[in-house]
C-alpha cells in the first residue's frame, strides 16, 4: 500500500472541503457546518503530520538509532489522532453547547445542507482511494485494520467518522429547516463533537501500544515459529520475542536450541538459512537476532 498516495489525496480533498465549509459556515452562522469546517481543518493538520512522519521514518539508521526511525510514524500518527479527533471534537462540542444554550438564528440552510452532502461525497471518495490502494497491494480490509499502519488507519477512520457526522449534520439541518428550532443546530454540532472525541480516545489507546513497544500478533508469531522449527537442524525454539518498530518494520529476537553435534560452521549456516527463510516469508522482519543455545 502506498501511504503517500492516501495522505496526498486526503490533503487535497480536505483542503477543498475546509474552504467550502468555512465559507458556508460564515455565511449561514450554522454551528453544524462550522463543526464540519473545524474537523476538515484539523484533518488537514493531521494529514500533514502523517506526511512529515513518513518523511522522518525513512532516514537511515545511525549510532544512536540502530534500528532506524520507523517509530516516527507511530509518534506522528499519535499526534495526528490527538489533533484530528480529540482537539476537533472538543472544539465542536463546545461550539455546539454554546449554540444549544443560547440559540442564534442561522440562514442559508439549503446551502448548508448542500455543503454537508458534498462533505459526505468527498469522504466516500477518500474511502474509495484507500480501498483501491488495498486492491493494488493485494491486501484485505481486515488485514489492513489489524495492521500497525496507525496513520493510514486514522485516515480511514476520519473518513468513516466524517460520513457518520455528515449524516447526523444533514438530519439536524433538515430538522432546523422544518421546525425553526435553532437549538437543534447546536445539539447536532455537539453530537458530532462527541463522535470525534470517542473515536479519538479509541485510536489514541491503540497508538499508545505501538509507542510503548507492541509485539507482532500471536498468530503471526506462531506461524514464524513453525517456519523455524521446520528446519531439521533446530531442536527447539526456547524464546521468541518481537517488537513492531514501524508499520512495515519489525524486530525478531530468538533463542534457538540446535541439534547436538553441530559444528560452529553448521550452526552459522543454519542461522543464515533461518534468517533468509523468515525474511522471504515476512518482509516486515528487517531485524532478526538469533542466539544459539546448547
């Protein structure tokens, strides 16, 4: 999957949405549309953080960072999630509550509904871009959602939340149009804010696991164990530890008990064979450490 394609598409689409939403929000005075503008603005910032993290993660390893800079993508994905969901959600929530407690007249409801529908359409385009990239890379949606691609997953969830928020916004604006109850506009904006904050908490908790140091999935570790134990020179794998160093970069540390009677050269040859087989089957394993034990 090409992360730069997904991020660039998100930046372009959200820039367009932000300009249109902000214009209509100022024109109409609708807090619902203003919430949409706030979300697209923070989404723009979040996508910028992801692009910056992708750039930093590609720096070569050095003495102080022997395993490279893959975790830059986890850190900037975390920052992106906080800005996009939590910050935008709190601002939208406060804005909505203010309108709910002290309703102000809004106008141009037709234009407001139109721009929210456009937001819905653009979010669907964003979903389509992600799914197309998954097809190109021959990756399933479930595998993508289970992966360590926190940044790209946050973009995917941004689009899903934007779709849900747009549906809520359209419903709220239609009710305002039919009832002239402007407090509904505030309640709709507050509901959008709560949706953003809730999603932000869930994604932030998941990102925290990768920042701390999360192991590969147990099912993947079991498959790797099977690959190692198929080697005829291996008696037993005593320890298998792993850590995700980036969305496409992982460390695997093994303690392997080899068959008795093997010479040093034979053990080194077996280690080379295991390393080659693991890297061929799992390209994510950029760092493999095998410690032989008697």
